């Protein structure tokens, strides 16, 4: 709510927080109905997010640079 009070649009707030505009509108409705403590962040259901392109690039670089001897683990007896 603070970002909205500072003059940011709901679209800007959504982009800044990495959420959809509907979430911002829902939080605003909840705040009006129940005060500042009303909005609660809920974890999204479903599968976790996919890696970002930067994360994928890092994984590829590590995997492509690895050799079997460098990644082999000693056998535990």
C-alpha cells in the first residue's frame, strides 16, 4: 500500500513486486476493508517457477565445464 500512497500506479507496483495487477487491486481492496494488516501474501499454488535465462546460462556453463573426474564422488563403503 505504501507504494500506491507514494504515487505509483497499480501497474508499476505489480512490476516492482513481480506480481500481477489483480494482486495489487486485491491488496488494495483488502486494506480498505480491514486496515493495513489485512493484505497477506499467499504462496502461489502449482509448480515452482522455471529458472531465469541467467540461471539457465549459469547451470549450462557449470555443466559444460565439468568433467567426470571433477564431479565424481568417492565411493562410500
